[in-house]
C-alpha cells in the first residue's frame, strides 16, 4: 500500500515538473497573486494547483476518500475528495522553492507525504510514504527523484529529462565528524532573523573548530531557499549540517524588543513532507531543541528543525544550539 502511494506521488510530481517546463519564459509566473497559509502564492503556484486537484480526485477513486493539506487549497489549505470519512491524509508542497524556479535560478522540489486517517490528527510522525521530486532549472538534463516508505530504505533515482533512462544512486549522508572543510548553515533566507542566525552560526564554528589560519575558510555556507532542497543536500552527502530556527529566532526578537515585531515567513509542515525520506536515508532530524521532530498536517503551523548528516555531528553541535538559545532567554525544554 505504501508503495502505491510513492508511485502516485511520483506521477504527480512528474506532471508538475512537465507543467513548469511548459510555462517557462512567461514573466507573469513571478507575479504574487494571493497570501494563503502563511506564505505568498505566486502565479507559478496557481498554474500547478489544478493538477494536484485532478490527481486527488483520482486517488479518492482508487484508495478511498482523501483529505489533502497543501499550500494553495484555500485559506486553511485543506480539501476533501471522495465520499465518506477520509481513509488517508496527504500533505503536499507542489513547489517547494517557488522563488528559485520562477526565476530559473535553481531547482525547486515537489514534496508529498501520506498518513492513514484515524481519529487523531495526522502528523509527520505518522507518515508511511514520502517522495521528493526535483523541479530543475532549464539548463538541467537530469532530475532526482527520492522516495521512502516506513518499511524500507530511501531510494534515489536520477532521471534523464530527455527520456533516455534513469539510474539508481545510493543515498550517502556524510560520515565526517566535524564541519571543517564542509558545508553547514543556519537558515537566514530573509531579513528579520539574519543577525541572530549569523550569530548562532559563528558560535557553532567557534565552539567546534580551532581558529582558522590567515586566509583560510573552514566552513562553507549554502542558503538553498527550499527546505526540501536542504534535506536533499544532507541526504546526498553534500551538506553536513543545516538548521532552520526561524520560529525561535522570531521569538527571540520579541523578547529583545519593546514593541511586537512581525514574525515573518517560517518553515511549515508541508515544507517537511520529505522528512521520512531523509530519516530513512540516515539523516538525523530533530526540532530546534533537539527533540524528535513532529508537526500536524497544517499549512500555518511554524516548524523549527535541525538536520545532521550523522549522530557524531549532532552530539557536537546540538548542545551548542541549546546553550545559545538558553543564553538568549528561551525556555529550553529538557531532553
């Protein structure tokens, strides 16, 4: 049953990719058209939403009633398809990294996850199948597709966009036990939390590495503006560490300022729809405090998270993050 869902999601992800290819070159794709679910909806998002709805109707016919939670499905991001009580709850981000792909700068990702429906609300911890489908920039000749079920390992395929075939690649998160001469970053995509994020990254490097020699750069920073893409970089062994603490950093801003600062865009559960893939590939993912990561299937729930290529990196970096947050004034829960 889980494999049925990975196949369904891959089919949808490929159709989203094909639609983006068809629309390339239209400058209207970058036009903001709405604000829903805590994020801006752009014209490029609107043009793939009908594809999601079409597939959801098909799923309801094949697998029973489905409740879909996705950015773009109205103000609360939830729509039901089929008759009766939902048998499945699906979490989708049709384009994670909209700002990348609408300017043809870098790959975005189609993300999807499914959990059986029961009396309790669906959460990331209950996901039984997940996929991540690359939506590449126009110059690319290949696209990656990653899948996982709760019963098996992550599977990574590289697909030739000219239809000439694909090959399977083994996910290999880095085994390095230090950030030295590797990629690691604290997310600071947008103004509002950049100063705090940079301070935390400086502190992590200061506490885990010896001072660099004159002219030496020890840690490299990649602000890949898509949560799915950040997870893929960890899965594939290119990045060693990444954390996105924007909800916590906005809370620190509130504590430090007399007025009530605006909390800007954060990671949402649909951005983490690829979590199961990362976990089954061996990436260690926690919340910002170091606890097991979980979040409801909802479009407006803020998510903070930390990703480590391995447990050794987690053991060295996690206490530093927790200590920094505590020193800044947050109530850091015990582990």
